[in-house]
C-alpha cells in the first residue's frame, strides 16, 4: 500500500468518524433538550395537581376567589367542565371546548395513522395543544383560556361562543368551517371600549403544542418537523429541526405553523403578527409518542368595535392543497402556504416545482401505483438525458480506442518532470482526432441536480404515505428486513432492504464507471485511477449509514435509477463497434493533422493553463541550471 492509498483511507476514516461524532452529538443534544422539556412539563403538571384538601390550600383558594371577584369576567371564570362542540366536513373534524373557547382536538380525515386507525389525530386535549388570546385592559389582562363560554348558533360547521362579564360586557368567538381544511373565526367584544388602554389596540396570542409522532420512523420524521413561519416582506423560515431552538423575529409575520413531516397546523391573522414574536422549539424523547414541543407568543392588531379575525389550517402538507388555500381564505392575500412543502434550494426547487410536481401529479391521476409512478419518472428522466449520456459514453469510447496510439506517441515522456509535456501532447492528439476529453463531464453535471431534486421531493410527497409496493409496506418510511430493540452505533435499530439494494447498485455502477475511465487512461493516470477506485467503492458504504433511516421510496428511486444507468452503460458498450469508431477517428486525423481543430470552452482554458505551467516549469529549470 503506497502513501497516496494510505492517505485516502485515512481521510475516509476521518470522514466516517466525524459523521458519527456529529450524529451522536446531535442525538445527545436532542436528548438533553427532550429531558429538559419533559422535566419542565412534569413540574408544571405537578404544580397544577397539588393536593387542595389542606386548610392552608383551601384558605389560599378562597382568598384568590375573593380577589378575582372584582374581575369583569369573574362569573365566566368559575371552575366548571366545558361542553364539547364538533365542527365537521368531509376533510376534517374539529372539537371546540366551551372552557377556553378554542379547538382542543383536530382530526384529519381519510389519512390512516401509524397504528392503522382511519384518521390522523393532530392533537387531543389541552395537555397536547392550547391556544389563548390575552386582551390587555386598564385593570387586568383577560385570558380566554380561563373563561367559560356559552354556545349558540351551533350547526355542523358553525358555532358562536360567548363569555359574559359584568355590566353587559361580552367576548365572542364565531367559528366557521369551510369546505376543506380551513377554519375561520372572529374574536369580538361588546361594551369593553372603555376598558382598553389608549394606544394599545392589540392582543397577545399564546399557542403551544406537543407535536405527535405520526409516522413509523421517529428519526426520519423529526428531520422534517419544524416550527415554520413566513415574514410579511420576505420568505419562509423555520427553527432548527435537529435541536432545541428559539428566536425573536425582527420582522412582522404572515403566519406561524407547527409542522410535522406530512401534517401541519397553521395560525393566520387577518392582518399580521407584530415584530418581536417569541418562537421556541424543543425535541421530545424517542418512544414518547411526540416529536417536538412548540411554543409561540405573538401579538396582532385588535379593534374593540370590529374585533379581529384569524384562520387556522389543520391538514396535510400537500403542495396543491396548500396552494389552493389562497382562494378559500377570506383574507385575500398570497399566503404561500405551499412553502411548507420544502422542495430544495432555488435550482432544485425550480426543477421540482415546474417538472417533477406536474409529472408526478399527472401519473398519479392515471390511477397508477406509486411504485410504478417512481419507475415511470425514472424512465422519463433517463429518456430525456439519454442523448447526453450517449454523448458522454461515446466521448469515453473514443478515448478508449485511442489509448494504444496515445501510449505509443507519449512513451518518451515517462519521467515525472515530463508529465506536463505529456499532457500537452495528448491534448494535441485529441484535437487532431476530433475528441473532447471533457465530453463526459457535462451530462453528469446536468443529471446531478435531478438526483438532488428527488432527494428533496420524495420525502415530502404525502402521496407516498401509506402506499405499498412489492415488499415495501409504506413508501414514505424505511422498509426493515431486520429490526432489533436497542440502537447500534451508525446503523440504528433496523436494516432497510431498499437501502441495501441502493448501495449494491451503487457499487455496480461505480465498478462500471471506474472500468470505463480506467480503459481510457494511460501512464500515471491509470495508476492514480487504481487508487481512486477503492475510495469510490467505499462511498456506497457511507451512503448505507446515511440512508438506512430514509424512506423506502427514495432509496427505491435511487436503486432503479442506478440500475437503469448501469443497463444503459452496458448496452452502449455492447453495441459500440470499436473498429468502426477508430476508422472514423482516423478520417478525422487525416483531415486535421495539418490544421488541428482548436479546442474551445473549458478544454481550451485547460490547454492554455497547461502551456502556462509548462512555460513556468521551463523557466524554473533554466534558473536552476544557471545556479
């Protein structure tokens, strides 16, 4: 083993160790944040459930009631059980509680949960989700979570909740559920104009949520669960997915979303949330049934005469559905909720937005299985890129059949100091034979954004959720062939079959690619390629540790994509007549030997750099000889 090979193995080992250390550090940070959040929740629960049968406790409660009796809404604050009111359409079922007057349970209909139940429950009860509006007055802050409301005008999709205070003062919440996943409601007051402080026509919003784990793979789902928000004059941003995070926004916000991989609850004001919103996110422990704890403290404008309005979205992270919410919303502005479906950075997003989405939706509309859709998308992409792939292969094939001639013509440049001259001689011969040594690079660069685009698209495609294909029971999560209870370092607690197939196909494709490149290289280039191939073969091993937790749909796409790439390369190799190809190159040589075809573009710049380096080397050698 020479020095270069040893260096390569050392670098790969360093990368693997660093990746493992980073992953373990992220896991430790998540665990610490989860423990802290659990301790905080436990302390709060303990405080709320302290025994009240002692004389001291009873005395304190009586004193508190006497102090509160002067409050405007004292009667509405009495401790009594709330009444449940259900608003339902074909898409969603929302439960209102007259104690607090807000949604305490949300079910998205028609999507099975990870336990096989027919609907997905986003949250159930105030312990999992709470929303309160705080109205500041001259003497007190009125929190709607503390009030008991009286229902009226209740239908299947509408309800009005009223909390009555002293002297005819009222707080009313009017709810209206639309045709899909959007709930519209209005917060109004009556007779409270004189209670508000002059110049403070705003209310505070406190929203908290323990985000349920909805999918089988905790680690993978957690990567796509985040507290997300949109700035009024900017784009969409989010808190960290991998660790506890908090932020005080510097800009006004259009909306705030508590997001999981495939479902979201979004709070939208009619106007905007003021600057300085306090947002926080903390991961929860694995196997707790929850992903993260979200918290948002917001402020928005409030007119005591006209009230204020909000809308809430409880539904799937489906790009087309989210995009259509703008038409259903009563606020008449571009909400850009479709940004909740992350499609990658700008170039990749453009590919997914204007190509992948349309092709995927079109094939899905035909009633085809989602596995078949992934195969057809792969074949379509291979068909579109085949002319470039063929051009790339033919460029490599030309260099392969010219290899004996290049070795014969450059055999006098075997010394290390003659390598620059050797490169120049090779470039000259390539030009005479009409071969571009860089012809195989561009197609690979064009295909790479497509690979990256699918990396972002597939994990965010809710259409794959719960869909089976062949041995894969759910294309949106991993497909284990072996599972065990205790996680193993770097691997986790399972082996994914599609990940193994992806890595094996990657090995096969790497072998074919390296052999093709090795067949066209001469001299030291061939020796360097032998050292490089071992590092290339280790890449699929690294991919296994990374992709074992990823969705079977993504691994399946990469597997069939590499399989078809290898099949195309094998077919081109079998159908290429080297003798005919060499005869064509000989004709080019006869036409160009006295007037070689000039290189252009990157090849020309590379040739110019080689000349400059050769000239500098010659000058250094002259100066050395003079000494």
